C-alpha cells in the first residue's frame, strides 16, 4: 500500500486570504510548574488563519448564504474512490478547459468516471493561468461526482470573476478542494481519497491534509 500526501504546508507569515500567524502560546518553562519530573512541561502554539488557508475544502456556504457549513456536512462527503485526471498538458482554444480535453485525458489514462467519485484535476500547480469551463462543471454535476479537487487556488479561470465552476458545483452540494499538492504522483490513477475537514462550526471551509491511498 502506498500513501501519497496531497496537502500543503501552513506556516507563520504565509499569505492566504490574510496573513497566517503562528506564535508560541505556552512554553516548556511556563508550564513546568504544573508537572513533575521526568516531564519538563509542555508547549503549544497559537495559530490564526483563514478557513481557506493552504490546501482546503470549500463548503456551499462559501458562495451561497444560508447553505451548508463545513461542520454540517457528513464526513463521507470528503472520502471515497477517486481518480486524478491530468489536464496539465491539454491546451484548448481558450484558458478554460472543457469536456473534450477532460474526456481525452480520461481515455489516455484508461480511466472511467463513475457516480460518487472524487475527481482530482491536475492543472500544473503554481503559475497556471488555466481553469475549468462552465460546461465541464455542468458535465461533472451531471455525472454526480462527490467532490472536485485542483492543484491551483481555484478551479475557475483566474480572469473569470463570475466563478462558474464554484457556483455550479457548490449549488449541487459538491465540495471543492483547492491547493492540492503532488498530483503528479497520482495522475492517471484510481485510488482511495481521504480529506476530511476540521469540524469548525459555521465555517465556510477548512484547511485539510488529504491523502491518496493506493493499493
């Protein structure tokens, strides 16, 4: 069995919606008075960050007021059989990659998309100016996928402020994972995906450390 880490780091000074801060909260010296040898004390950190920091998952409320929050979704919504479709070398007539490129990539890898799959799309990580088209988002909704994940900050094209992919998928109750790492290690493969969020009450999303489990 192989386990691939698909999550990114969270660190002090990181810029993700707003600056992440990670500070010492309790030191070994501060807490030593509460313990007895051989324990020397304990240390903790105080972390402040947006609920969309680093690798994270979006809940429907992220774009739709009153919709489902991250804590209200069942943990099964973030785990399941998955495929990784490599679109990093699939240019199209526009920056928005559509159904033809997606289906060609599926065929090249010998993958079959089934209802309930988690679909991870490799777009090339940092520096990519591409995204998914509204038509491809509709296609994925029709296929009844469980979740969509990409290795970019958004599945939408950076210049498209109408956010068609977010709107279509989240309206259908399909969560969106952004900022995935190491998709080159799982591209063209089927595996078990596990990426549950923190159970933050009322949150619009949550940082995650997802993994791919390959038999």
